[in-house]
C-alpha cells in the first residue's frame, strides 16, 4: 500500500493549491475580457480537480482501515497498487497547478483589472494578450497535462470505488494464462487451477474486474477464460480484430493508438530526467523520437532509460535507433514496417547494447541474468532461487558422504549376500562410474563452482537491469518480474541464435533443478513453499526446451547430413533434473507429469545403477505414491513389495531404506483393507526406526502415526491413541515438521477419528470424546484451508471428516450440506471413481439413512458398492456400503434384500482376509439376527441408534 502520510498530505496539499488558484481565477475573470474563455475553462478544470481531491481523501480514509484490518479483502494487493499510482498522480498534479498559477500571474501582470471601461483597462488587456501569446506554448501544454492527470485520477478512483478486486491474466499464451489464473486461485485459497479460480470469481458476491491482457494470438480460445455469471466485468486487450465479438457494451470494442504528442514527449523527457524547463528545441527533438517510436509507452520508457543511463544523448538517440531497427528487421526477416513490436524491440536493443559495452563485472552478470530469466516464468522471480542453486550442491555432497559412511557400516549385511548379488552390485557401481556426467553444469558465471553465494554480485546485476526497466522489483513478495514483451524479446533477440537459446534454456533448467533437493532432504514447510513457487518456472522452461528441440530437429532435417545425428541419449544430469522436477509436480498435484518423469528415472536407474541402489529404490517408492494418487493402488502395492523384498535380501531388515519401504507398503496394505498385514509392517518399521534413528526423528514419528492408524483399523483404540498422540506431539516439536506440516495434520486427523470411532467396540462415544474430535478436526480443516486452499483434495477430506464429527454430534443437516458441497468440488477435479469420492459418498449415504431419506440413501450406497467392484473387486468401503445398505433395506421391511447384502459384505471381508477382524464377528451377528424366522425377534434398527453406525474402519481412503 502507498505511504498513508504521502496520500493524505498530498491530497491536502493539492486541495490547498486548487482552492487558492481557483479563487484567484474567479477574481481574475472580471477584468480579463480577451482571455475570459480560457480562464473560465481553466477555472472549471481546477474546480473539478479540487472535487476529485476531496473524493480521494474521503475514499482513502475509508479504504485504509479495511485494507489493513480486513483479512478477507483479497483485492488488497491490486487496490494498494492503485493507491500508489494515485499518490504519484497527486504529486504531479500539484506541481502542474503550481506551475499554471505562476504562468497565469505572469500573463495577467500587476495591472488593475477592476475597471474595464477606461482606456487604461484596454491597454492592460492588450498587454495581457501579448504576454499570453508569448507564453501560449507552455500554457496549453500545462493545461493538457492537467487534463491527463485529472482523467487518470478519476479513472483510478472509480476503479477503487467500483471494484472489490482487480485481477490480471497474461493471455499471451495458454500456458501463461493458466499460470496467472493459478495466482488468482492462491488469492482465493482454492485449488490452484484455472477452473477453480473461475469458479471462485463466479461465486463472489462483490463486484470484480478481470483484465485479460495481451490476447494477441489468434489460436487462443478466449471463451475458456471467461468466468460464468454476472458478478464482475471482463476487459480484454487484444490486437486480433475478430475478438471484438466478445464485447457486450456499446460498439463492443474501443480502438487505442499511441499517446498524444504532448503526453508522449512528457513521458520520454521525464524518464530521461531532462532538466526543466523544456524549450521548443527540446520539444521538437522529443517529438521526432516519439513519432519514430510510434508513441508506444513501453518503447518511450526504454528510450528515456537509454538517455538517462548515458548510453547516448537525446539528440543521438534516433541514429542509434535506426541502426538497431534495421538489425532487428534483418534478423527476424520482417518486411512490414508496421510490425507491432518493431519499435519496442529496437528500443530494447539500444539499452542491451549499452549494457554489453560497459565491460564491467556487474554488467556482464546482468546480461547473463537477463538471458537466464528469459527462460523462467516472467513473474515471481526470486533471488533465493539463485541462492539455493548455488548452495544446494554442497548440501547434497554432505548427504552423500554421510550415506557412504552408513553404507560402510553395513558390512554384516553385505556378508549375507550371495556371490551373484555381490557381483551385480559391483557391476552396477561400475556402470554408474562409466556413465557419470563429467561435463560441468551449464550455469551463469556467478553460480559456477561457488563456495558461498555472491548475493552482492547478484544484487548489483539486478540493479543494472532495474535501471534499464528490463526487470521490475515487487516489494510485496520480494521478487522480480519482466514485462511480457521484454520477456519474449530477451529470448528472441536478433543475436540470440538457436544454439545459444538451447544453452541458456539448459542453464535455466539446471538452475531450477539445483533449487530442489531429493528425499530425504528438504522436507520442511519452507521447502514445500519453495517447490510451489518453482512450479510455474519449471513449466515454462520445459515448454521452451520442447520448442527449441523441435526447431533444432527441423533444422537438422533440412541438412544433407541429417543421418549423422543419431538418437539423443539421456544424460545423468537430465535424469537428475527429471527426478527433482517430478517431486515438484507430485507436490503440485500434477500426477501425469510426475508419472512420466518418474518412469524415465526408474528405467535409467535400473539400467545403470541396478535394483539395489538407493536412488532406484527411492524413485520406485515415489512412483508408487503417484500410482496411488491416480487410483492405481494394486500397482503401487506391487512396486512397494518389490522394493521391500530387494532391501531385505541385500540390506537386511534393520536398514534405513528397508524400514522406509516397510512403512510405505504398510500404508498401501491399510488402504487395501489388509489391516493385520498393515499393522505388522508398521510395527516393525516403528521399532526399527526408533533403534536406528531415535524416537524424535521424522521417519520414526511418521511410522508412529501409521502404527496408530493400524491399531485403529483393528479397533484397538487405546493403543491407536497412544501412538497417534506420540506422533502429533513429536511432529509439532520437530524443527523440520511443525504444527502445519502435512504429516502432522494427518496424525491429528487420525487422532480425531479415533475418538469418533469409539463404537467400534461396545462403548458409545462420550460427549467429551466427540468434543475432542470436533476440536481436532476444526483445527485440521482451518490449517489446511489456509495452507492449501478450500478446494485442495486434503482440505476436502478434512471437510468430510469434520462433517462426520458433526453428524455424530447430531447436526445431520449441516453435515449433509458440507459433504455435498465437498463432493461437488471433488468430482470436478478427480476421477469419479477415486477412492476419496467413493468414501465421501459412503458417509453421505450413512447420513441420509439417519435422516430417513431411504430412496436416495439406497441409490448412493449402491453406486459406492458397484464402483468399488468395478475398480478392484473388493474393498473395505464396499463391505461397509453393503452393511449400511442392509440396514436401509431392513428399515423399509425388505428383509430378503437385507440378508443378501449382508451375505455379500461377509463374502467380501473374507476375500480381504478379514476372518479374524472384529468386524466379521459383528457382521455374522447381524446376519444371524436377519435370518431368524420370527419377525418379532428382529432388532430395532432405528437410524437414531448407534447400531446403524457402519462398523468398518472409517479411514479407508483419502481424497489425495
């Protein structure tokens, strides 16, 4: 937000000047007959400016409190920027009014104006006229500038008054548009997708403005960028005439040219810091430059910066410009002089040439940074990306040395290996050595071989670029951005040939990859935030790499020696990048991209490192996690079992990697409903980690969380709570985790469900236990909503579990509404047969049954049961749905159908190896009661009784 004092003081100062000058003009009109119309016009304009100043003062007083105190005002950033611009306009307007006041007093002079009928008065009017003619040029220029600032103030003030929030979309490409929609989604705390952002805007009650900027590509489908509903306005800037069809007001479109002569001259001269006053020769020179640049503001700013930084003088600029313009034309093969970016690109080239010719270290670094940033996303470019890229290699080397020391300590396990296994391991190590990447990574000079990050050198380079307006600093989030046109020009400069582009694109990818540490490193919340911020930059750099590869491929196909270029081999460095990028994609929910990269990494590791290598096992486990997110649970469990068997055979059951594989497989067995197997695996993992890593290590705490859930799955609730409480308290204290870390919140959620599930045994949940569950789930939901957004799968799952607690407390109507709302969102972002969606529908069916909505409950429960059969044959949630469905039929007097569904549930539980599960005993008991011949002996299955509570584990699947 702009400095409150500067706006308040500026508006008061402008009011004072306007009031004083207005009174003078009003008094003057009586004795200035020849210039009466001009004075009257000027008087009206000053009066209008005075009115706007009062409105600014009133609006700012009201908005200041709301922007600083109301956290829900999500348009604060955009409004804050408008206030900054208003503060600047106020200062300029005041200066113009003061200059006009001085000029008018010079024109009027000191002669008396009270008697207009005398000869003296006539002489005075002639004198005024002569003085006016001598000052005419300056007078009308100041008056024109005053009108411009008045219009600007009026427009910005109207935006602040009219709109709750103003949002901007970069529509220069589909990719950039989707990314800027994700930024809006972050503001709204919803799932980071274009669909979620549009949905959020459509459902806002406040008026908003969406600016879809630079929609100049005829291939763009603008329909998909338009939110539904009538709650806001959309403004599209485009050079495509056919896009006029999207207009709905007046003539549908407004056509804008460059700035007016005076405004263009003023912008150029102010940017160049040309000393005032500007005489006619300066104005003439400025006019020739602004005309050559087509009156385009961006080109004028860069021309002014070139003069300001003494790359050339104002009277020399046109000569430099003509040379660069011709070079750009020849390089890009442009024949049409009306190319929309020709003037802008040529003005950029002058600044870039001046930077190259400086010959200083800071200038050289600035050139490299510009080339590097051109392959990043143009927004949110952070200095700590470079810092991480410089320092992370040393962190990884330290971890590798520690791993080697641990490897050396496994001599006892090594002795157990067969000769063939030992030989395979040594051959794998030999292959890794022979295939090792020996060329240095492509990086900027100040990132190569750095022992410590040279922040001063980077800041010097950033200052050089900022001075030339090639990048812009954003103090709100401490990052830099590039104008979209500058961003494109920097990648497609005339001297930036395809091979150089390929080199710098690779440098960008290497820099981004070095920001990311592979597991087990970088598991803190700060690391998660960094990976989220890296995602758009990785997307953009990889997209540019694909385009460059296609262009190189086409160029080679034109060559007669194309057959010499064989198939490109994937290097070890590229595999490392894939592994790192897959971690970012998996965290960002882009599972298909993560899957593709992880498959490539897995195949490479198997071929060159062998199945026993840590990297091979870690990527297999990461791949199994992606399988689960894509609903391929059986494949995930099979892959995890392969890793566990390999680890046990080559490393023994007390190795760290073995324990990780054991714990991971245990989670899959739990989700498959194999609770006994799951508990055994988690118990072994927890005990092993406690011995090797200690009770406070994050792997041990995660194993404790999983072990607690395993006990809950077998209805051993006291043991479950014991380990879950241990996990929660330990994770909160752990410096790498903390109270809002993903696993911490999962442990809290499991603890809440253990209180809710008291009826798994014989006892009923007490009010105190339900209150504990409600408190925990409310906290989990609140933290996930704040951290991940309202529409993230984990937040939706928290909504479901909070609704289950509400239902247990008797608030069935509110619980039903919450589940329906979360399912509506989940079905728009996940597969309709995703485990999480089926889990949500199961609990919706339970609530509908309690509310005696039998027909809808039956339909929902049948859908759940049938979908599970289609997916994987049997699943705990299918058994649960059948058991609740049997209750539904029994309450409607449909005993035969109830018996059939109960039989199906028992058969399904047997397939899941649940013969000894406590739930089997309960199902058998229910079946016996249903099959008794005497209707009078049928137990009361009223929905208000705990009897109808489904008995199987409630946490059988997650939304994510």
